[in-house]
């Protein structure tokens, strides 16, 4: 079969000419595949099976993984490799999507979200913190971790001071929260709440289109990261590395 796919991981086994990759495909979600001879740079499959390449792959099912019989690059996100922060963020996105995206099932929406995130990251047209927040929150929502940020879960108020409960994926208003002592909740600024609602509830075409101060984006990206960590109950090495770069 032929499918469009983003290469999200490369495992090169030393001493072998084949390249083993993990790819996010349109038709089959996340798959593991090997490309014969692709580590030879003269191979026509070489650039199309590198990390971050978006390519058209011809796949054949093997015993425990797929065999890439042909690969043609569609887009190579060159801009990602010129900047260590962008590179680290792109690697984290790939690791996150490798965990959350469906397997052996179509993943059209997830692929589209990832391609948009990498495109904006590579061309520098959006703040990396904004891209991170959108990718994290929207991807979690698509993957069964959709929070309900429409209104206070007790009284239905949708305005006024709100507290976010990342474990429950809900918000509670200032009037209700004193009567419900809850651990692990934090006051959420109105700007951050609006931005999270925009990311979750806007049409796909608009989800990366909003503006916030740099400080606001930092808060937003911290909220979405915290929500991810609590919902998934884990962290990511690539994310830890990205966070060390921010403090330099
Ligand atoms: Zn309330």
C-alpha cells in the first residue's frame, strides 16, 4: 500500500545498511518500518526516511514490522535543524505523538496537527511556546484526554475567577471552590483560560491563530505541560532536554 507519513523516530543499527524508523502514517497511524539500504546516502530512499521527513511511502507488511519498498520526500522541515530549541521541541512532539497516536488505525487528524506544528516551528511564524501548547492540548483532546473547560463543573458559571483541576480536567469557580477543598488545583488567569478554550474548541484551521504576550504564552505552555504530565502520568526525556534549554 501507499501512504503519506511523517518519520517520527530513526533507529539506526550500527553496521547495517537498513534504516529502522517509526512513522506516523495517514492510513495506519503509528507503524514501525524498515527501509532497505536507506543508510546509504546514495539510496533514493535515504532523505525520505530521515527524522522529520514527510514522505510518500510504499509499504509491504513484514513479519513484525512494515518494509518500506519505496519513499519519496514530500516536505523536509529543514528549518528545524538550524535551531537547537526548535529541534528539541520537534523531537518532543514526535515522542509525544508516538505515544498518543493510534496504531493500525487511520490518523489523518493527528498527522495534520503534527504537520502544522512542524511547519510553524520550521518557518518561525509562530512562537514556539504557542505551538507547544496547541500541540499538547489539542493532541491530548484527540487522544481521549479532552478536558471540559466550558464552565464551572459545580454551578455552570463560565466567567469570573476560575481554578483549574488538571487531574479531573475541569474548572471550578471562585464561588464554589471554598466549599470543595481540592488538591492540586491552581488559579487560572482569564487569558490562559481563553487561550485553552480557543485551542480546544476552535475549528482546526484556527487553532494556531491567536496572540498572547510572551509571559502569557509561558504560563499557557506550563499549564498544558502540567496537564499532559498528570493525565499521562509520565514525562518525556526530550521534554526535559527542551526545558533545560529554556533556563540557559
Ligand atoms: Zn461555580
